[in-house]
C-alpha cells in the first residue's frame, strides 16, 4: 500500500502550530515519513520521538537527523508502543534541562485511513499519559470523529472520541498538499484529552463495549440493538433515560447513553 507524504511546508507549519508551545514538552510523532513535520518539531520541542513502521524510511530519518540530540527514532508499529513506559523515561541529554520524565506527551501524525480507528483506540487506552493529539485523517473520517449526535455521521467512533477528548476540526488540506496526491482531502483535528467517564458515572471499558452494541446496526433502533444482549431490561433502561422507544443510537448523546447503560447495570 503506497504512502502519501505531506509536501506543503506552509500546511506543516499550521499543523505543528496546533500543538501550541512545545518548548519544554515531549512530542510523539506517528509516521514521520520523509520528515516534513519532523523538521519543524525538532526545532521547537524539547524532545521528539518519531515512530516509523517502514524500516527504509526509519533508516533514512536516522541518517538525516544524526546530529539532533533531541530526536529519537523508533522503527516499529505505534500499536505496540507502551506510552506509560515511553513517557516515564528520562529524556534529553545531560546538558539539556528542558525536559526530564515528561508528565504527558503531545501526539502528532498523519494517520492512514485503514488504521485510524485502531490508533485512536490505542491512544485513548493510554490517555493518562497524553495531553493532546493533533492528527491528519481522511476528511470523511474526520467528519465522523467530530460529528454531533443527531446526524447520520454520528456513530461509535464519534462517541468514543468524545468520551475521551474535546474534538476540534481545525482545517482541511487538498490532495495537492501531498506527494503523490491522494484522491481524497485530509482534515486536521485536535483532540484535547478530557475523559468524561467519571462524570458520566460509567466504567470506560464496559461503556465502550456498550457503545459498540448500541451502534451495532445503525439502521436498527437503539432498543433493538440493546435487546440483543439485554432482552428483558432494554425497554426499561431506555424509558428510564426518557428516550423514545424508536430512537436510534445516532440521535443519543453521551449523557443519555450513559443513563441507559447505568440502568442496565445489575
């Protein structure tokens, strides 16, 4: 599968600027590719960890930045990265006091369509070690992540992202910003970690499984989806949340969905 590398340096400036001041922070870059974002990150951040799956690109990056003491390149899959260990290590050189044992990481990257959801879920699983995430994703995927309840684009990805973070749709880039140009537009999102599970009174893991059930078949009503696992309690739980029996999951926000979930608890 081919890769589309960011080539527009002005766009790269805007993307890196979305992280804010990273002078004393650890930045984790997912999929640095040819290093367009990396060029700017190493000039601004205290420490940068670039995770590159492609070994050839990883070797090229290592040679390109051999003189940079604040950059570490990890050749591997981000899905295998333990952010607790990554963030907990000492970073920086002996003479650089800007950052040691960063409390939380800033994450940035261009995420391929086919693996956007798994990467986001991995990041959310390590959300206590991450402050914010700035990502480029396919525009249609970005619209789903940022969608509000009540529209057809609102689904399990929207609900999950908004359970863990404040989602901001920043701007969209045309195919010409990349080389080779893809057939789709890409949108830059900023996700500021703001977990809501405690406020909603739900256990994150169990609630995520419930969201998958609620959105299992979007053409079905919430009641019919929930009945698959809770045949006796579903109607009562939906009524307890003051929802219509014919409501679909896409019309139900997190607060109401959490009420249904809590009403199902034994």
